[in-house]
C-alpha cells in the first residue's frame, strides 16, 4: 500500500460519541476505525 493512499483523521476532541466527563465516556471515545476500499 502506498503511503499517499493512507489517510489519518483524528476526531476524538471534536466528535466524541460519549461525554468526556466520565471514565466510561472517555473509554468509549478511545476508538479506531479502519476502512479499506478496493480499487
């Protein structure tokens, strides 16, 4: 895989899925999604 075909995007601070006010919420917000698209 060529490096120019890899895209990284951090959304943790701008698009949390749960509140960062609790430990459980911060745990939910610690996530990684990997999407592979075939040519």
